């Protein structure tokens, strides 16, 4: 069983790399198999179709996102360092998601653009984890929260908005620049009386 799990992971990583390099049109099962160092038939033992493989890639991205936020929540960080780590985790996930969506040729426009069913199902977990992080920040005196879940949603929205801003401004922003802007704007908004 351990060999199957490990081989499955190798295939997923190879699919991610091929997608990042060439997009979905050129991400053939032959190319993914070659990148993974397995026979093409082996891919089909784990994934019955290219679509199933791409769905697994998306699912893995979401699991990584949730576990990353949970790690931030449980990190022992406090105050602004905790908030900054949470924002950075969200921004980096959105960077990876945007790259994956581009590679898969999926739309991104609009509030729910490119949002799959599995992403919608995990969003409450993401928002709940962000809420817990903000509640820790409130205990530390960094923010005052009237409605923690609403404030978590607003923080997530600011993170997403940093991508729309970069597109609208016609320039790329690094993860650090996006994180700095989101933290500064968020703290300015929640500290105002």
C-alpha cells in the first residue's frame, strides 16, 4: 500500500509540473507519465482519465491550503506576526491557484471565477480557520472584532482583491508586496473608531 501512495504522489507532482510548464492543452498523459517516470498505463491505474488527474491536482491544492492555514493557526505566533503569516499563506495559495487555473485554461473573472465544487465546500473550513486566527489576534490586542466570521471573510476578500488590483494596475506584485498591502489596509480598517 505504501508504494501505491508514494507512486500516486509522484504522479500528482509530475502533473503539477507539466501543467505549470505547458498548460492543459499540452499536458498529455504521455508527457505526465514521462515526467513521473512511470508507464502511461500506470497513470490509468491511479487516475481513469486526464480529467480525474486534474481534479486530484486541484483537490491536493485545496488540502495544502487548509493544512497551511491550520499550521499558521497552531504556530504559536502572536499579534501582527500571526496575522501576517495567515495573509501570506492565503496569498501564496491564491498565487498557486491562479497559476493552476491559467494552466487548466479555466476562467477567473468574477467573485467565484474558477471556484470548483470542492473549493466551495472547503471555504467554510478556510474561513473558520481565519476566524480562529483573528480571534487570537484580538486576544493579543491587535484587532477588535465585532463579528469574527465576517472579519475573516473580509480578510479573505482583501487577499483576493490584491490580485484584481495587480491586474488592474497592469503590474505584477510579489507575495510579500501583496501581504504587506493587505495587512496594512486590514489593520487600518479594523483599528479605526
